[in-house]
C-alpha cells in the first residue's frame, strides 16, 4: 500500500511524497546514506516510479516525489514553475524527510532538477542517476510544437483504454506503436464527469518546459562531484554522442544505455533498467 507524506516546498507549496513499500527490515527508516529520492519528468508523477521504488526498497528507503504542478502536489495558479522553484522543492523534501545524503534518481526534467541540486548542494547528494535528459539547449521552437501537440489531444478520453491506444498507437507524433508510452500517460489521467483528462494543466507544463528548454546546462553538470550514472534509451531523446560528452564533463560520470528502450526507459525495459541502476548503486554506495 502506498503511503503519502505531505511536505512543504519552496514558498510553502504543498508537495506529496510517496513510499510504495516499507523500508528495509532492521533499518530505522530515517533515511541517511541509504535513502533514494525519485524525481519524475515533465507531465509525470511519483506513481511512475512505483515498480522502481519497490525493488529499491529491499535495500534503501525509497521515496518518490510529486513535483509542483504534478500528481497530488499543489498546482499554484501563478507558479512559479522555474528551475529555482523545482530545485528548492527537492531540497526542502530532502531536508524535511531526513534523507541526506541522498541518492537522486531522475527522469528527463527530474534528472535536470537532480543534477542542479547536486551541483548547488553537494552536501545533500551522495549519488545521482540521470535518465534521458540532455545538457544541451532543446531549442525555442519546441514550445510551439508542444503547444500544437497538446491541442491535438482528443480530450476528454472516454476510457483509459482510449488513453492507452491514443498515446501508444494513434498519436501522430509516433513513428511506430509504443504500448509502454500509453501506459505512462494513462497514469496521469483522472476521471471527470465528461471523461478522462490530464491531472495537470497543459499551460503550466508549457511554462515549466520553457524555463529549461532554451538554456544549456553543462556548467551545472560539471559541478556535480558525486558518482553519477547517465542512462539513455537506445531509441530515446538523449543521443549517444551527447550522453558520452555528459559523462566526460562529469567528474565521476558513468555511462549506460538500454536497448529496445525509448524515452521512457523504466517503462519500456524495466528489467534492464533495474540491472543498470543496481549495478551502479552497488559501486557508488558500497556497504
């Protein structure tokens, strides 16, 4: 059974943190060196990490966080949805839940938030996993493209099966069917009186993306002192050349790629994802 823990983030924003399994037996449950905090990407939610959190919980206290504007956390009308706000939220969660020094595992935007916190507060972060996030600027054209993509969503969806089918098969942005993608988006829909709609504001998602898409993040990456794993899906959004350059820039970087996986590595290939993460943690967090 999932356990919700309410945390106050930057500016008093209400955040929901989740534990999907009990901490390891014999531990005090307080966190410390064995604690892991999981950070989802744009449009994601803590529940996307449920399977990962459960296998991590055999050795670590594993907590997943709903970021502001996502999941069960507060969606402040006026934000802010800046990099500073997201990083401050994670810092608040780490400190108030007693997780430091923590291992941060982030996907996409969550990975960027993780490495920015590690760069600014190295005392709080013991190890880092970056999954499918580029350090280069994504480009300003993306805002227009993302806006058009949001408009193309046939909301409300009549059923969750329709959600899975559209995002996994029918979305014009797809080159080929990706069932795991449909499962991923089904997690971020809620049933309303007229059907299934996203739990987040698409306008707020565009604002949040704009705050990191136009800038490169190499300088922050170079400041990360802890052991860091860079993971890419072979068919994901992070190219091999850029991933290798990220590892070169990181003082203690390690590279891994997952075959037959796209952007949603932990959904596409959960067993392979587990193997690369566990192998890294065994080295980065020796008993």
